[in-house]
């Protein structure tokens, strides 16, 4: 009998029930089983995001946030390397649309304005550790939550804030 495949497709979905204030919401979580699959998922998102979009990447250390951002960069034809150098909080990558990659981990709880709000409409903003950049998050954005399952497996959950991002969530999970 065949054992469970290690190459299940990215679109392998299951529902996650979240109970909040007595209301029940169902989100569709995705499972990726390699770095390449997470890049592929990021690329799919990058292809449907419009200028001015904001994506907030939350979750575990080594959960795949930077890896996913690489995929978004790929979709935007970014040529510079998408990574997270220890002391760089904002990296701007030129592409078909500029990618503003923020890794707020080092900001910790020190609210700090990176001064990019005036450029936001021109590009796509991707924020790792948005918990440390909360004061500057727009009202509407796509939250993506990464959970480390095992060495090669990650759960990725889309949580839209706002109508535009609800539409994107549906496109990503259908
Ligand atoms: N399914 C997977 N998806 C993404 N990365 C994976 C997967 N399986 C293994 N990996 C590995 O896990 C690591 C993910 O690192 P990455 O820098 O993307 O995480 P991160 O969430 O940005 O971490 P940090 O919180 O430190 O910024 C990489 O070394 C990658 O090769
Ligand atoms: Mg990272």
C-alpha cells in the first residue's frame, strides 16, 4: 500500500474552525511540504496582488515567511535577493512593481516609523513580524499565519482584513 505522498500538491486544503466571541469562522489552511511549494504559493499571491496591497506575515520562527516573500518577489520579477539580513528592517526591491519588504523583528516593541507610507500606493508591502509594526499597519491587509509542523511541512493560513483581501483569499484557496 502506498504511504502518504511527500509531494502533496500545494492546493491540499482543509478547514480550520476558529471560535471567537461565540461566532464561528472557517478559514482554509494550506499545507506546503517543501520550501519550493511555499515559494510557489507566494508567487501565486504575488501575481494577483495590486499596487498598494499590504501583506502581514505572522507566525513561527523558520515558519517560511521570508521564503514566501521570495515567491512574491519572483512574481514581481524582482532581481535582487529577497532575504532578511539581521539588522535590515526595510529592503526595497525594484521589480514590475516595487516590493517593500519589512522585517520588523528587530523593532520589538519600539514603535518606529520607517517613513514609507507616502510610497505605499506605488508598491506591494510585505511585513514580517507585523506585531512590532502595528501602529503603521493600514486598516485593511492580508494576514498570513505560518505554523511550523515539521522540518519540511508548514501550515499557511490566510486571514483577510477587508473586502479586497477577502476576494484575494478566495482566489488563493479555490
Ligand atoms: N514547507 C516549507 N516552507 C518554507 N520553508 C521551509 C519548508 N520546509 C523547510 N523549510 C525551510 O525552513 C526555513 C524557513 O525559513 P524562513 O527564513 O523562510 O522563515 P521565517 O518565517 O522568515 O523565519 P524568521 O521568523 O526567522 O524570519 C528555510 O530554511 C527553508 O528551507
Ligand atoms: Mg524571516
